[in-house]
C-alpha cells in the first residue's frame, strides 16, 4: 500500500481537514473567490490553486480529489450559462 508523502509540517489531519472543507464548499469557496468575482479573477484563482494542489507538485494522494474539485468548479463557473444556472441554484 503506497502511503501519501507529506511535506515538512504537513500532517494527515491537515489533509483530512482539506478534504472535508472541499466536500462542504460551494464552487466559489473551492476557488477561494467571491460570488461577484469576474471571469478573469476566477481564472487566476483556478491557476493558482491548480499549481498549488497539482498531484505532481506535492505527491499527496488527496490532491487528485482536490484537483477534480477545482476542475469541476472552474468548468462550471467559467461558462456564463452554467454559472448563471449555478447561481440560481445557490439562491434557491
């Protein structure tokens, strides 16, 4: 069984907390943006977080899930039609 490798100062509990926070987050929270953020801001946030959490970067097993969440959030919020539907869903 391959174990996740952690950088100095990183603990398994931190990774678990990151997991939980992504499970309970809206797409805006996943991208760490305000709901009123412009498309360019969302794109910058996505790229910053993708570099930070890319599986090849830190080699955490959990980064695959985090990257999937980032990709899903950006895919929805970067499309104006999907973003409108998502915002309407959040308001309901």
